[in-house]
């Protein structure tokens, strides 16, 4: 009898309880997995990198431009400041456009055109950055270097020296050689040139003065001779032809010549 054995009674109760649990779980001591709600949405994984807002993108572009200043365009490579600025902006964000609000340098026009002048020029250019309906302004110093001198722009020092020598001969005309001192019109001209210009060569070309022969030798005759001589002045590739009047005085009879002449008379 169940009532007569407490130990047997407890064992029977435990067996009955186990049988009930097995039956309730479909013959297994493990509970069946819970069914998923077909209307529930999958949980998205959490992330710390949210897309930047428009204001953040504009701030990022502005910071990049400020860090890049002063902007120094390069002649022959950069013709418009907007192209430089837009490239800097594009490196840090997308969809931001740039326009010039004002320019404090004459070397940068309102449309962004860069002019390279005779001297280095620095001035601030203010840009407006825009994305969607948001805008921000940023002012950046721009240094526009002087334009590089081209070969044809360089001063021709040789030509300057030759011109200076030619002017000196023009101012000295007529050349007046002195007997006993000057024997060559080329040497006389060269001495005058050397006083004002270094490295310029004077070359005798021709003469219509009867007292200056074909080689440039000066002849002191019985009468004075007046006429022109043509000289070419040169230094490296620079050349200049000059025509100079020359007055050759008559030969001065020396005392010895007078004595000899008297003896022969």
C-alpha cells in the first residue's frame, strides 16, 4: 500500500513526475527551441562610423584649405586658383563646390585667373564652399610668384655695351688724330671705346678720307684731310656699324726737316 511506505511513496511520485515531463517535452528531457516571430526584424550590428553630416564635410574642406595656405601656384602649370582649391577640397570630401567671394590680390581675378607679374605678390582670396544648401567661407593667402624671365626678356648686356661704345664714338667726332701719337684710326677708335665699355672690339672697315688708307693707317700729308671712316663694333654676337668723321691735320715740319730742306735748297 502506498500509504504504508513513505520512501516507496516518494519514489513513485518522482517516477510519475519524470514520466510527465518526458511526455510534455515530446519524449525528450530537452525543451524544444522557441519559435521565431516571423514579423521580427534582424538586429543590425552596431557601428561607430556614422556618415559625416554636410556641416562636417564643409568643416573638413575648410580645415584642409587653411592647412594648405599659403597657396603658391606655379607658372606654366597653374592658370586658375579655383582648380587648385577644388583639388584640395576633393582630397578630403566629395560634393563640395568652390567659388571666389573676393580677392585682395591683383594677380587673382574673380573668375580665378592667375596673372604672373614682374614681382612676387601676396594677398588673401576668400572662397565660398557649398554643399546642398549649406555654405561656409574661408580666406586663404595666395602667393603668386613673379613670372619667370624668358630668354628674349633678359637684358642683352653685349648689345648694351656695343651701343654704349658706339655712342661714345659719336660724341667724340670728328676724331682728330695727332701726328707723332696716332698712326692707326682703328687703334684710336679702340682707345676711345675702351674708356666706356669692356670687351668691345673696334674693327676698321673702310675710309673715304684721303689721309686714311685702306688698312686704316693715318697719313699726315702736306695738307689736312677730312672724311669719314666706317668701323664695326662687336662683342660676342652683338654688332654695330658706325660711321665717324675724321680730321687728319697736315704734316708738321720738324726742326730737323727744316734744316735738311734748307741744306737741299
